[in-house]
C-alpha cells in the first residue's frame, strides 16, 4: 500500500481515486493545482504523486519539491504538447491518458526519481534512417528498438515505415495496417496539407510505460509504392522534424537508382523513397547480418550506400552476432573483416538473441517491454545512448551530479581557455 496524492482535472479524479483504492493504496490528497500539491507533499507524507501533464498540474516547483522529499511523480498525458511539457521539465514518467492502473503502477515503480532533462536536439527534430542490404539483416528490428530506446530516454519519437518492398513495422508491432500512415503523410505533404494535427490523426501510438512513440505504418500492398515519390517523402520527413524530436525511418534494401535505368523520366521510382530518406537523414544506421553471407552482402551494398550519401553520417551495426556461424571471438573477426575489406571502423555489435526477438514478435512489443535484460536490448540501448543521442546531453547529465558549488570552484581554478563549454 502506498500514500498517493493526485493533481488531475476533476473530471478524471474520481475514477483514478477509485482505481487507487481498488489497488489497495491510500489517497492522502486531492489537489486542484501543482502549487497546492507541492505544499502538501511534506505534511501529508506523500509517497507517490499522480498529476496531469498540463501546466496547471505540473510545474518545475512541484518537481523540485518532489525530488527534495523523494516523492515519485507520474504524469498522465493526453496530448503531445503535454508530453513535451513534462519532458522539458525533466519528467520522463509519462503515461498515456487511456492507460489502465497497471501501466500507472509500472511507471510509478519503474524509475525512483525523475532523471535529468534530455537535451532536445538542436532546433528541429532529427531523422535517423535504418538501412541494410537484402536478406533481412534486421532493419525493422533495429528501427523499432532504436525508436523505443529514444522514447525511453524521454524524447518524442515517430517511427516511419518507408520500405516499398516489404513494409513490416505494423505486423511486427501488432498494429493495424489497412491504412498506411506514411503513405497518407506523403499524400498530404504532396498537397501542402501535412500539419502536426494531421500527423497525430494518421499515426498510431505504440504505448509503453517506458516511453510511447508514434508509428506511421507502411504500405502493406507493395503495389502502392508509387505513392511514395521522392518529393513527397522529403516533404513528409520535413513535417516530422517539426513534430517530434526523432523520426526513425525503416527503409528498403534497394539502392539502385531506377531513374538511371528507366527511359521515362516521369515514371515513379520504386527506390525513390529509400534513397530520399537516406539523403534526408541526419544519421544512417547501416545494418548487416554478422555471418559470412551477410557480411559479404553488406560489404558490397555498403559501397553503393556511400555513393548515395556522405560517409560521416553512417553508423555500421552488425546484427545477429554469434560464434556458431562465424567461429570463435566473433566480434573480433567481424570487426577485422569490415576494416580490411570495407575500411569500416568502430562498428556496433548486436548479439543473436532468438528468445528475445521471438518474444517481442509474439507480443507485438519492443525488446524493452518484453525482455529488458536481453543482450540484444542492452546492445541497442547502449548504441542509442552512445552513438545517437547527442553527447552534450550525456556530458550535461554527468555534470549535474557534481554539486554546483564544486563546479564553480573547479571552473575558477582553470585557465579561461581550458574551461569546459
Ligand atoms: N539480433 C537478433 N537475434 C535474433 N533474431 C533477430 C535479431 N534481429 C532480428 N531478428 C529476427 O530476424 C527476422 C528478420 O528481421 P527484420 O528486422 O524483419 O529484418 P529486415 O527488416 O531487415 O527484413 C525477424 O524474425 C527478427 O525477429
Ligand atoms: Mg523490414
């Protein structure tokens, strides 16, 4: 049993209070604003606070007071604006408005105290494209789980399926795919009508206590690929940059520039969507399968990738790493082959982890949600923390742990040119 306080709109309060009682908790305060709740946390010995993410109920002062007293806070959110507000304040424990009590409980227990605010990507949102050669190296798996890890770090995220050959995000996550969200976004972008409101209408939501994200599903019937022309794809991704912090794009495998092999310059191009997404992306995660066949496919296709985009934006990931297919010390062997035959340095390894991926597909969920401790999830989480999220956010959060006074003293002791930025 826990001592819970609420600061939510009156219309929701009774139902939530009933749920809390039904689950054996004691409701010690029902507040109409963040200020009221902040002043009651200590006298009412509150252990958990459940607030709406609207500004009236969630303020920096409330969070500071909650941090001081060790009170865990979870925000209930109905809009992306609310999520942004919570995240801006550094509160990552945000559940969707329709979440049941089990979700709220999970969020309350997941993280003891709010973590430091992530640094929003500078200015507009970033686009991360996930690409890989033919042979199912794990593009979709990587895209889904990179999106999940970015969302769990407190960012707003959209996952877009741009694969014109075998779009499969919807079936992998157990979402409806009769109305392809990304094709709808492209059509609206083509007519200049793709607003944030429209994006939220056509996207589906993957809900998770660790961090929910939007999904723009792909075309289930490959015959619809002409809807994804280059200019529409770049228009849609451009709108996504104003909508969310990160747009993760699952692309097709084919990099052939069909423009060059077709005589009809106005004919639509099947590979245009992949090529355009790669050109628009700030970062490209290039995924290969870490076995002899996969490596050789990857090395050949990697050359074409570098023809299409700049090298410094590419992060190479070798997926399904296992000794059984490549021999002892597989990471070393794969790393050496990539460097020797492709000049590729510092690749990221994701282990073969059948049980975890099978469980994820069975549940239609992310690795974080079904197998948080699995080696593949740990590898993808590290990849996101170390290679995708801005290093500034890491530096800043590390710095925050040092008391302000000590930081000031340290800065004063250094010559001006050597001071950290
Ligand atoms: N690291 C891994 N370990 C085990 N199975 C994996 C791993 N990565 C992907 N898979 C599985 O491989 C299959 C193909 O992955 P998918 O992501 O759909 O490939 P692609 O999008 O490249 O075609 C899926 O069944 C997926 O669950
Ligand atoms: Mg795929």
